[in-house]
């Protein structure tokens, strides 16, 4: 959520930033409601001050047994009724104002390249050479079915399109990747592991920015107002919702493995083959809580932590800085990490490392104090996948395939797999 005062005092900057993100927002209603709210607050404060002053007078008049006391009491009852009406009206105005501000996207960092689509994203670097095969590399869906480690037919039979089963060494490979990534981030990068609930309440999704804008892309149990998480970012960020953190203990680093659930309405017709895009998928997520002045440095560290995984797996990858129009609703600045899949013949996004500034912290009311009696401030939140399955699994399968259709297990995964080759 953007700061109301900042919007009011920088209206043209906010309009341009929203337009740069490819979003549309009519800020006229916001300005009208904001002006109305401030006028009402001032009126209520004047009336309350008057009531306090007269209350002192009434006490004095009663002590003197003056007949004016009853008259003043009646007048103050009328003032009290007016205050109550104004407070009720003010509450309605503030609710409408909050509704508008919740719909406004975060503003891009000035260093983010301005663009109109993903075509304007900037490739920062590419690491590793494309693997050369002396045979035509197969896509993962062919490899998986021939090795009997992915079962598309039964997945669809049980749950519908964009579902599948991992079997035998396929399930083991996914589990190995998850355990490997958790070990790297906890033992080498200093993240504390969290295993959060996969179901959250409405307030959690407001806090991280999925609601109200993206409700159609989430799975919702209306009876109990439960929501299946689209990413571990949601529960882990909301661990500290409504809390005041100790600034001397920042930054906080957390890592969590969860299943993730998305309706994928916005990707209808895309990537229908294989396991690239599904309604349920696994992901290892990195979440940070930072001092405001350090969040951009923390973003670079987060990116390095995510990139360590494809490096250790021996995968060719690249880092892409997203332009303004390709940033998510909540992001200030984002870098994507993409791995090369030779069977699909495409780059696959396995991580989006983002700095959200104080946007999520304002929505979730997460603050900190630099010292015990200091004024509270909003933390900065960051997150990124470290990494996302199943695309990492796709890259491993397709890059490590052999001419006979077998798959060599990357060396770092062998202790987790207990085998050298899937065949």
C-alpha cells in the first residue's frame, strides 16, 4: 500500500509511475476522499476540544450550583451526538479511501528500465555455455513418459488438465531437489527454515498484495474464508503481521518449502504440454525483512543466493531485469533467473527476486524500532524463489539426458537420490 500523504504530495509522479507499470488508475476519487477525510478529522477534533473545555466548565458550574450547568450539559449532549455522526461518516470515508489505495500498485524504483512489455526486459548476464548434444534432445514430457517417472494421463484422470503424477525416480528427483535447495540456503546462506500452513486467511493475502486484485487466480473456500497459498511468500511474510520488530535483529532471512496453488486463469492456452505450468506445484521460497536503507543491497544478495542453485546444478542460466511494465503489482524492482531447457528449446523462469520496499509492510502493518524508545518505521520486505519446481526439474532432466533416454543425476543430487542415473 502506498502512503496516503506521499500520493497527495506527489500526485503527478504517482500517475506516471502507475502508467509506466502499464496500469490504469483514476486518482480523482482518491483526492476527493482524502480532502473530505482531512476536513472531517479537523471538524471532529474541534468539536472534541470544545467538549473537553466545556466539560471543565460544567464541573465548575456544578460545584457552584449554577443553573447554567444543566444548559451546558444539554448543549454538550448535542455536540456528542454530532461527533458520533461525524465519526460514523469518517469511518465510511476511510474505508472507501483504503479500498482505493489497496487497488494502487507499488511504484517502480527509478533504476528500473521503462518498458511496455516483457520484450523490454534487460538481460543482465548469461552464465554457462549451451550444452552440445550428439543427438536431438528430447523434451521432458517425452523423457518422463518413456522412463515412467511422469504420468500425465492419470494426473488428468484424478484432477483435470494441468495436473500430473511424479512416479518412482521422478518423485525422488523432485524431493532431492527440494532437500538440496533447503540445505544450501540454511547451511550456506544463513536462512532459517519455516514450514508454514498451506492455507491462510483473507488478511494474509491483503498483506502481500494478492487481494483484492488477483482473487480470480486463487483457490478459495468461501464457507470458512480459507485461501490456498499461491506461494510461501504469503504465510512467511505474514508471520510478523501487526508486529513491531527489533531493528537490531534485522535483516531476518527465512526459507520455506511449500506446495503452491494457482488457478492459472491468466495463462489460459499457454504451455499446455509437460509440467511447466500447473495449478499445483512445489517451490522453495526465500523471504527477507530488511532495514529500508539496506533493501537494495539485500536484493542483490537474494539474487546471488538464488543463482547459486543453478550454478551448483551445472545449469546454464541468465539474469533478467524486468522493465516497469513487467513488474508485479507489489514489486519495486525485480530480477528473474531463467534456466535453459534444450528439449523445450527455451528459457524457463525459476525465480523472481523482488524488493517490495515498504508496500507489503504497510498493508500487513509490519514495523520495527531501531532502539527501544525510537519511533516505529515500516520494514522493507523481499522475496524470491530459491528455486521453483517443476521448472528446475525440467532443466535437470533435459540438460542431463543421454542418447539412450536415461538421465544422469547431477553430482550434488546423488547423495539425496542414492543413484547416479535414472534409467
